[in-house]
C-alpha cells in the first residue's frame, strides 16, 4: 500500500496510522492536520439493515502560505 510523508515532519504516513482529530485526520507524530472532512449531502443506505449514514469524504488540508 502506498504511503505519503507528512508535509510538516516528513514521517511516513499510512492510512491506519492517521489520528482522528475532530473533523480532521492528523499525523500521529507531530499532530499536523492532513485531511479535513468534506461534508456532503449524500447518504448511503445499508442493503442489509436499511440504516442510513452520511457519505462524507476527507480532502487534503492545504497549509496557508
């Protein structure tokens, strides 16, 4: 599985290592927010139980320059 370096501390980031920090995913080493949750109006429905959930996605956070 491909990995990416953290733009702040350059630690190799794997999807399972990212830390949930509110509505963001952050680097486990330095805490920099890497991905921010993008809220959508799309709802997914489970075909088995019929429960509905939001289909939000995570998008990269761009550090201001």
